[in-house]
C-alpha cells in the first residue's frame, strides 16, 4: 500500500502542473486578444485605442501579469501594433528599440535586455523570450503609475501646511480631477511667480507621473524646495486622465477624445476633463493672478524636446534641463505650430491654446522611453523621479 501511495505522490506534480496564466485584473492592466500557440508560447495583441471618429489608433500601452511560469522558457509575441498618429496612418509606437520592463513585485522594474527581445519588421511584432525565476512576473511598456499610488502619496502630506488639494471637476466615470497648490501661504500670491505643471493627459505616459511625484516630494520635503515656495506658487494637475489610467488606456477619454487636443473646441459633456482643467486655468487668470510658466509633461518613444512659444522663459527652461538633468536635446526650443492638424478645429494642444487665447507662456515637454545616452540606458523609476527636482529648478530659473 505504501508503494502505491508513493507512486501517486511522484506522479501528481506532473499531472497537476499549473498552466501559465496571463492576467490584467488590476488597475492599469491592459492587453488585447490572447492566442495560445503552445503551453509556453502566447501571442498577445496590444489593445490600442481609437478616437471618436475611429481614427488615430495608438497601441502604446500593455501591462499584464504572468503566473505559473517559473523556470519555463516563455515566448510572448506582442502583436497588432500598427495604427496612426495625427491622421497619418502606419505609425507604431512599439519598435525594434522597445524594451519592455518586468518586475517580480510590481514595484522594482528592469528593462529586458537585447537578448530577451527580437523584432520582426515584416510582421511588425516584438517577441519577448523569458525564463522567469518566480511564478509571478509583471510586464509593462514602462513602469506603471496608478491613481492609487497618487492617492497614497498625497495622503502622506495631508498635514503639510504648504500643500492644498482640491478637486476641480469629475471625469465621465465620476472620478475627481485633483489640483494641488504648493506654496508658502503666508506670503501673498501677488508677490510670487506662478508655475503650472500638468501630467498624464495621456494615460500611457506613466513616466510623467513619476516625474510629478519627484516634483511634489522635492517641493514639500527638501530644504531647497521649501525655499522656492517663498517665491513661487506651484499649481499642479498631476493626473489629468484618471479614467484612462485606471482602465489601462492610451490617449483618449471615455468618449474617444484626446485630452491634449480639443483645447480650442471643448465639448463639456464629452470632455469634462478638459472643461474642468481649462476652467481652472482661466478662472485663475480672471481673478487677476498671473501664470509665468506653464508646462505639460509627456512621454514619447525616441525624443526629448520642449515645444512652445519662442520667448525667454522657454529658452531658459530648455537650457537648464539640458545642463542639469538627463534631458537630452540639442535642437533648442522646438517651434510650436498653431495646431496639431492645421485647418481642422478641435486639434489644439493645451499649450497651443493657452498661448493663442491667453498669451500664457505655455510649453509641452516630451521625455523619451527609449535609450538615453546621458544615462547609457533607458529611464527607470529612479531616473524619472530624479527629473522632478531638476524640472523644478529649471522652472524657477525660467521665471526669475
């Protein structure tokens, strides 16, 4: 009897070997259709998003967890990557230079190495080859940053006198849109410069939230940051598209509108995020306050740059970022067109509209997710966070 039981025990691990599972049931999780080629080979479509006209599809976000793959030679093909950008078909954000990030704890991330990825130009597909050391492995386009993390961060600062937080409106799903005011409230606003910063107009651009966290921490915790608050009012919109971040979106809101377009043709019912943000900015100006520098933060795949009106503030900001941070751009301040799609209303970015309508020196900064020569690699969470203090110093330099 003992021999029979022993035989059963030896067979059970093989009979009940757990199958690999791929899951997205958490905030920001996102994938499209899964195709199982073999027990260790999966084809994973990247679930892009199209706008309200079923145009401008982008597939630049994926975030999923692989379970029960410890020690297995795992192959994952990322497919369905081609879309269009600003009505130009054929574009795809994921390329031969893309290196996804992976994590065993959903907190500490590393980029896949060149040996762990391959690119098929004919199929426009990126293949990942992994052998996980643990049963739980998260994979993403870049280190994710969720609304839950922002909420926890701000809860840590509830008692800080230099921070005021309020909601300026709600998303289509009823989520609040936060506005942070960080300054020394004992000194009148009219005696200080004013800087507005915005992040996450596009949900996939998680790097901008890490930068914003670096900004918040520097202003509230460091001696240098606290001194800045005697001279500057910082108005921060840290999460411009909460709905998109929660659902693992790309660049459109619930109704298919790009939240960094349409600033010249706001439809309040379908664009409550833009309506709330623009109203907060215009109300600030209407009350007689100034805006000395405005910046919206973005991620792109392969270029760092600053775009906006050719005035001294923008030039000083660009130069300070180049001189003092990992930001690398030799082109100078990039010329800002009147609109992203000339001749078509409803295609202005926030900085284009604020400059055209209010003469606010407003800028857009792109920060790349591909290789940064200054770092001899790609940005990870510590690099994004470190950009925060550098950005604050550059903004203060811009308004001095």
